[in-house]
């Protein structure tokens, strides 16, 4: 008796647990892997390049983008690929063994779980999720299935960072005290329309929205600027900063969510259609070694806005990067992911590591071997680091507007957070943002108390509501993880 492919794979996964459930069980068969890349307007172009040998289908809801990418791929590689607008055709087809997902954040888990349950391997971009709850469902689906799921935190494959992490964890700089991540990235206003954005006929907007609320948009651009709308994105902390959050957590060895988190920030310095913070400080209060993360979208001063991109600040040499402070010195990891440096407490460089890595190749190698333990960016790590971004935003969204004086008093008992906030306030004053007059320009987020084992909010109904979302009919993320 023959079984439908999806049913066969489901039964095989249940029977074998962590065993590989697709036909890719031997390393010498990796050359025949058939990958569909879903979402190719932005980061997906890197997927097409990095996985070109295996790509057999390209999928995007924007017909114009799809035609462009298919045409270029076929011209570059001399072979035809399938052009598909609806990802569900890929999920239901036995013609594809794996998917690489580079769609907007809000559809990552929906597509990822569907692919996993169809027995397909998954490479999913960062952040893996739109919220903490659905990220946990993706992890559970991956762990139950036996397929290979990699997250696009490509720094994990960088040889220099692997060596630097080992150096810090071995104690060569003494006890780790804290990690500071910075995302000082130029973010001018995205504009604001008087009338709703007219969505081109070439875009299937219903499918683009997927789980998110289908609403009128007042920003000029549908694509990319979804990052700055909580309905679909997570601000720069979840866009660029997820990389630095992940590197910080990796160095510190934290393998769970922190027991407490707080955010201070706002979207300040201009008015546009975005609602995510462009200026923000988040503290993840791990008891032994906290993580502080700073987002700044404005340049160093009001005058520097004339040359926005070149006018960004640095702190301790870091514009976009991570500083890991230890008793005997610090390690700095810039966002190139090809080098890292260690300094003693006198500022003398004592180590310099170089060398990147190939995150796509690591995924393919793990698929070929049928061994998820070979992954450099396993889904659970991606989920935890993505959750740190979401937690900061939940604190922010459940907070209240306060003056700088009120916030300074509120955080005065925490020297690390207090110092970070003082520098943020000075930065905003230099940009002529009034943080001092009542009611204030910044939101003092609520202190979130978290049960790290259950990955749930404790005694905060407003925050618990943002731990997940209301899913649009027909695009619900299934519950896979058991309730704690």
C-alpha cells in the first residue's frame, strides 16, 4: 500500500524521533537536494546566491519581483526554475525537499511549521518569529519532526566568533560581567501618507498579510518598511539587532530567557507612519551577566542629520556590534562577522580572530548527514534570541510616557541600566528631542517578570496578550508545544 508523501513522512517522524525523515540520508546525495526559496525581495536574494546549486523553485507574492528574480536566476545559472506565488503550493508538492524562508517576520513561523509538518527541511531567516509564543511552537514542531531547521543567524558559522566565544567561556579574561549590544543604524523617517497606500495589482496583499491584521497602510512603501510596524515587524532590535542579541547571548552562555526585562525608548525626532522605537535601551536582567541592548536610529546630533548615514555615534568603538565585558578586559565583535578582538583593561589588544563561515553550507551538510546537532544556528537558539527582541518590545508597548528625570530616578538603583539611559538621554538632547518636559518623549516600559522554564509572562495580563497575537482566519499558527 502506498501512502501520500506527507502522511508517510509524518509517520516516519513519529517512529524515529530525531532520525531524518526525508530521502536525504547520505552525504553523497546532497547534490540532489531540491530547495524552494520563499520571499525574494530582500534577504531572499542572498538565499538564491548561497543555495543556487539546489534551488529549483522561487516563490514571492509580488508577481513583478518574482518575474525579475526568476529571470535573473535563469540567466545567471543557465537553467529553469519554477515560479510560484503561493507558498502553499510548495508545501503541498513532493517536488521540493526543503524551503528557505526570507519573507517578512510575521509569516516565518506559519510557513516554517507548515513546511516541517510536510516533512521538508527549513532554513528560516531571523527573527524566527513575530512573537514569543509562536517561536516556541516552531521549536516544538522541529523537535517532534526530525527534519533539519536552521535559523539565519549567520554569525554562528563565523570561525572568528566561534574562537572568541571559546576564549571568553574558558575564562581567559576572568568572569564575564555583562554584554552590551549596539545597533546605531541610520533610520530617517519613512514618510506618512494622507490616504491609504494603493497596493499594486501585482501583489497578493491578502497572502502578504497572512497572520497579521489586514489593514490600510499609510506608509509610502509596502516592502521593507514593514519592519517599523508592530503588526508585521519588530523594529531595528528585531531587524539588525537580533544578530547582536544572539551574539551577546552566545558569549554569555545563557540558555533560557531572563527572569526580568525592561525597555526605555520611543519613536522620537520625527513623525512618520512607523510605530516601533527608533531609540531604545533594553535590559535583560540575567542575574550573573545581564545583556544591555541599545538601538539608535538618529545620528549623533541635530546638525548631523544633514549627513545622516555618516553621522552615527559609536560607543566604545561599537556602532553595530557587541562588547563583552569581563573582569580582565573585553571582547569586541563588530557586525562584519569576520573578526573579533580582545583587549585587556588598559585597552591593549591581546587577541585578534579572523575568518567567516558559510551558514547555508552548514545547513546543507546537516541535511546530508541527517544530523541536526551539526547545525550552527539551531532553531531553539534562534527562538531564544528572537524572544529577547520581542520581550523588549512587549515591555515598551505596555509602558507609560515619562520625563527623563522620572526615568532616571526609576532606574537609579541599576548602575548598568542607569548609565545606558543617561547616554541615551544626552544623545536625544543633542538631536533636540525634548525628553525633559512633561509628559515626556520616552516610554518607560514595564518590568516584565518571566518564568524562563515555561517561557511565560507572570502576573501581567497586558504583556501576556502581546506574548502572542490574534491570528487572522485561515492563517492561524497551530499550537504544537504542550501547555506549561
